[in-house]
């Protein structure tokens, strides 16, 4: 059986500190499949500067579709 994984989408979730024990979660979709971790961290830093909120955490999700096909025998 041949198995193939095809990239579908990548998302970034940023958690921001609002103070007083409160946080906000921002999501960004449509991220490039090959986005490097350094670029994602740089993006999070820019968002933090624009909003004036400290970024507490970054999560990246990658969605793939796995398909399989029966093996062909001779």
C-alpha cells in the first residue's frame, strides 16, 4: 500500500498577555507551508509590537491529508 501525505494548511496561534491574569488568543491562517520557525517567531514579535501585548506562546498547526492506494503487483 502506497501512502501519500499532502499539505493542506498551516495556522499560527499566538497567546498574548493582557495583564490582570487575562490572555488573548489570535489566530492566523494561510501560512506558507515552508515557513521557518525563525520567521514565525519574528512575525509573532511584530504582532506583539503592533498590539503592545507580550506574546506568551506560539503554536503552529499543520494540516495534511493522508491518502493511500493499493499496491500494484505484477
